[in-house]
């Protein structure tokens, strides 16, 4: 089959590599336009584009997916099947184009965690397992008929970063298995129930990442792990009359009964703890303003929290 692959970040790259390295017929790649980044605002290509060009695969970078020029180029590739991994919502004129349809890889066990940030929300919500799903795209977001799924356990101190990498590998394998099912004509699907409300995975904003120290300790730890390393949980320290916005990458909840005000900081030369309703959050890795990300033990070698410092 002639396959057109659509995707952008490293999560998508793993699936594209698996297809190419296993000799599937990828005839074209669709990805985002190059974007300026860094101090010099140099244009940078997506990981998917860089890899595709290294393999001599044609690349399309439409600004608008309904653009007539793009649609003409896409039709010229004559795809039998389109595969979407971490891209964007497709208009019907695009996803209906191939003879065998268009399927998407989603990083959750649908119908749970439809939306933009399924990996983060699975950890934030304290799930014990998640996985990956392939499904045929339809008119709505992440609601199409399910083709295949694979389960991944969420370990006790999992972060969004470690879970991302596990699902990326697992997803690449499932993409190849799904193509095989379609090619063999052995592809039964399971419709999703669109009437029931399941756990969702909406887009994450800066305020979503703000730590609320008045929540229970386990919920705070799960938020921190679910945002690490990106987009990163954050808090503010009031220190010597100055507000210090601080990123928190790793933490551990320690249940304990105490009478301290919420947000009280307890620090020595090796440990940094925040008092919460049902114990303490031990901060293990963070980043102060204008400082690099570092382990708390290293930070405390050169930075002292005094008795009046609080977390808000």
C-alpha cells in the first residue's frame, strides 16, 4: 500500500521510523511548517521532516489543510492509506481521501482521555495503567472506530517524560501491526460510545501547571510528575520580600500529621519540604529564576531558605 504519514514531534518520528525501517511503502510525509526558535530565531524543521528528507521521502508542509495546492499535491501521491501521529485535526476532504481510510495513533486507551494531553492527565489523575490506541478518523476528535489497543502499566514514580517514551515505542509497534491488519483485510473495528462521558485530556495551560499547596499531598505529587519534564509544574516562593517563580520537576509526598500552616518551608542542607494538608511534599528537583534545573541537594549548597520563606 502507498502510505502517507502525518506527524510532527519525536513521538510521531518513532512510528515513521518503524514504518520505513520495516519496508512499508511510505510515499510522502505531511508535517508543520518550519518554525523559528532560539536566540537567532533560526528556522528549524520538525523531527519528522528531518528524518523524511534523510530517507528521500517527499515532504509537504501546508499552512492550511484545505489549501487547493496542498490537496492537489496530496492527491498526486495517490495514498491508499494515511497514518496520523501527533499532528492536527484533519478536514474531511483529507481524511476521506485514501481507499483504506486514515487512522490515528492516540496515547491513551480510548475512549478514555480523548484530547490533547492524554499522557499528562493519566498521571495527574493517578491512573494505574494507560496505553495506545489506533482508530479510524471521523468527524470529531478521537471518537472514531477503534482498530487496536495495547496496555502499558504506570509505575509508582512515573513521569510524563518516562511514560511518553514507553508509549512512543509501544505506539510505533501498534502502528505497524495496524497497517498489517488493514493490508490483510483482517481489520474488525469497535465503535466508541459517544454518549457517555469518559476521562478527558484537555489542553494544558500555564495555570493548569500551578501547584495548589492546599490540595492533598498525593494529588500534588501526581501533578508534578504529570507535568515533568514538560510543560512543568510551578510555584512561587516568597523569599526575603521577593517573589520567585520556580519550576518543580520532581517531588515525593510524605504523609504526616502536623500543625504547620500550608506552604511552610522546612529546609536544611540536604532537604526541602513544603507543608501540605496531610503531610509534606519533598522537593527533589527544581529550577529557580535565572538558574539551571538542578537536584535540590545541589541547590541547597548555594541557596538558603530562611524561616520566613513560604510557598504560595
